[in-house]
């Protein structure tokens, strides 16, 4: 063998090695890009009997077929529910599939999409939770309503605090429990049917609750923090003692006859009571839970008391449910509740809400309570 021939063989072998490494890198890169598209899986609750799944198809050139899998809450393994050939998919944009729900009740599934590549390899996507539940969340008021002035106000306004709470609650419910939400507002202002902020709440506040009916929601929840009568308990109005602080939940007429709603309300009250107590913002972690038929009506005395635990109430007026938001939901056929997380008339509550993670802890309490109420 000549010296030239030997050198040629060596270069050929080196070229083969680089080609192998290069192919390996290309394969690895392709699998990673496909994995990224599968991990983009998301969902929307289309109706009580439809869950719409969608994910990116940007890496479809490497894919032979997609397989959509579903797992029931009680099941051990995923089961294939749909196979989609890459030949049947538009080469760009999202891939979607609507899962038809046969049951009339509330269900939560875990979904995943796997891809089988043209090179024979399988790529597994991440799984997500999705349910057929839709909740209408109403962050109460607008702009900086119920702002507390002065140094011991700590920059607190009920409106902005519950907006932060509502946005985080929406995200937590979807990510952790597969529960979809629609919000009456996502910014400082609120507009429904052309009525904005003060004009809306001044004469058309029931439209907040009515939005739950329009969106097809299963539950309406209006988020608030509480206050008291002027100079209640002999203290300045916004310098109330920690002993007044407790969660109060007020149900509309439909909700107070609904076992699921009562269960949710009890759960929320119990979990918020624990949060407030652990934060040093309540005299007790006890909450007076209720049963259907045993609810009492809200009164100022119960609200302002420094000796009564938090509980679940109803409140009636001349036209039905006293609060317009609850009346609007009730007329729209949706059970609803107002959740008073704590008293912003207590300086320590305002300070914790603005300077610690109290609101996030309220979010966690609300989210797990709602999910548990629906049996998740």
C-alpha cells in the first residue's frame, strides 16, 4: 500500500467519524425540537362536554405520527385516544384535537402527546391536567378603590390586591388543577357592555355576575377583602385589632342550595383561617363550617364581631340576593359566592399583603379549596 493510499484511507475514516457524530447531533437536535413542540401542549375548556387540546406542529417534518394519550384520575397508565398522521396535518401552526366528554359530571384528566419520528424513535411530551370546569373570577371593584391612606396604609387598596389575587388564582387553577377561568377584569379598569368602572358598579354591577352566565361558567367567585362599620369595637375604622380578622363567604341563592358550592365555601373558609392564623393575623384558626339548610344570614354584628369565627352566610335584599354581583350570577343561572379573605381595616393585614407573600398564600388556599370542592 502506497503512502498516498494510506493517507487517503485515514482521511476517509476521519470523515466517517465526523459524519457519524454530525448525524448523531442532528438526530439529537431533532428529538429536542420535537420535544419542545410536544411540551407546548395546552388546553381550553370548550364546553361542559368538550376539552380542546392544542400543541405546536413546527417540527412536523421529523414526525411520522402523533399520539394523544389520556389518563383518568384513578388510572395507572395512559391510554391512546387519538392518532394523527403527519400527512394529515397542516405543515405550520398548531395541531388541535377536541376530546368529547361522555359523562355529565365534573372530570379531570391528564393528557400527553407523544411523537413517533420517521427514524423510528419515540419522543414523549410532558403531561398536563385538564378538566371540564370553568370558573368566572371577579376581582372586586376597580382602579384603586378602597385605598387606605397614610403611613400605616402601606400603599394598600382592595381593588389592586384582589386583582393580583385573581390573576394568580387563574394561573394556579389551570396549571395545578386543570381548571379553566375567565376573569371579569384583568387590568385596573373594568368594562362590560359599554359601562366602565364607576358607571358599571354604580348602576349595573349585576353585569359582573351576569358575565358568568354568558361565558357558560360553572361557578362565579367575587374576590374581596373586608371592612367594618365606622369605629367598630371602639377602634378607629382602619385600625381594627387582629381579633376582628376572619374570612367570610357569602353565597347567592343558587349556591346555598348546592352541595358542591357549600363544600367549596367551607374549604375556602377553613384554609384561609389557617393561613391567617399562621401569619399571626387571627386570634384562632377555627372556622364555623355549615351544611345545606343551616346557613344564617349575614349581619353587621357578625361581620364586626371580635369574638365570632368566620363562617358561610347568605344575604337577601328587596330584589333577591342583596349583592348585585351575586344577584347577577343568580339570574344568569350560575351559583356564586363572595369571598372576603380578611379585613383590610386591620393594619397588620395591609402590611403583610403589601410586604410579604400573604396574597400568594391566599391564592393557594383558594385554589386547593376550589379543586377539592369539585372532587379533585
